[in-house]
């Protein structure tokens, strides 16, 4: 089972799943644990379809976030992924220029990932267990 990161040759492809408000961060099949853990640390939630067959792993922005917060989370991850050396592609419909600027500034000033304020302030109640834009 392929995914958009496999199809596009990226380390991470961030997009809104068609006909939903779900923001996906796909990684290639067999992505290293350090990449998956970085996405976890950046606020994405890891999902997996287990065997039989190969395990399919992807990340999603938490479902309890509103649309703007999902866009901020997705975009704020980009500079941190770049800093770690990953090739990232993010769709225009989840891109937030202000969130990118804020995350790049935080990375420069603090050196550790921090969730955007709008995301960190959202309660987790009911929570389920070079950027290229097109």
C-alpha cells in the first residue's frame, strides 16, 4: 500500500485528506523511527494499520483542533523537519505563512520545537487516542 510520500518522493507530504477536515502527514513506507518520533513531538498523532502484510503508518493533526489550528500545526512542523534534513511538501490548503514565520523564529531563538500557542491552548478533551507548496 503506497502513500503520497512514496508517490512524490518526499520524506513528509502534508495535505488535507479529500472530502474531510483531516490533515495528514505521510512518510514513506519504512520511514525511520526518528522521523516518526519527530512528527509525534511536533504534535501529530501517529496512526497505523497493522499486519497482515506491511504495517502502514501515517500521522494526523489531532481531530479536536479546529481548521486553523490544524493548518498552524502542519505549517509549524515544516521548519523543524527541514532543520532535521527532511524533504517536505505541503499543500497550499494547509499552508499558513504566519505559522511558518513564527515556527522559524522560535527555532532560531529557542532551538526546541514548541507547539503554536493556538494549538497548545486547546484542551485535549475528547482527543482520539525545502517546503514545496503546490
